[in-house]
C-alpha cells in the first residue's frame, strides 16, 4: 500500500513569519498538533504544539511577537506519496517522530502521514512507530 492511499491530503500551512500565538490559535481551531511551514510553496519547516508550549514558552519567547521560524524544526523528515507505508513507517521509527511530511518527490508538500493514519490500516506498524517516538525517562 502506498502512502498516498493513507495520508491526510488536506493540510493547512503557515508562513515562517507567522507569530507563535497565531500558529497556536490555528492549531487549536483545526484541532491539529502540527503545521507545515511553507515559503513560496516550498516546505521550509514544521511547527508543533510541543514547539510552542514547551520550547518557545520555556525559553521565554513572547508568543505574540516571536515568529514561527525562530522555533520551528527546519530539517523536516519526509517521504514521497509513492513510497510504501512500510518504508514511511521505518523513517518515522528511525527519526522517533509521529508525523511525516509527504512530498510529491520535489519540493511540493502533498500531505502528512501520522501514526493515527497508520493505525487505521496497520495497528502493528502504528504501534512500532509510537513505541519508537515515545520518550523514555
């Protein structure tokens, strides 16, 4: 099964100059935990609810004036929509992540593959990804 058959294709995005507060409000309104950051249609980063709540606030950044680009993850793990879900799950496991940006093989983002998407078709794959992505204390 290919990633494009399972991924969430309708993905909202934000720009790198969006404030952390606006990003958090958009995540809340959309009920999502991450947003891709696009510049001129190109994926340049990802911002998660954890980036905003844990890192930005803990570091003393003002959510109203601090731009997303200050705390976003710039090196985004990706797969193509044509890869198998098994290959994508391995990437997620290796990088300890719960969401994977899906591209068209160039710079264009076509969706997200999440552990929830995997769970709908393969509880085993989802379980392995979740176990790898869960921090141990």
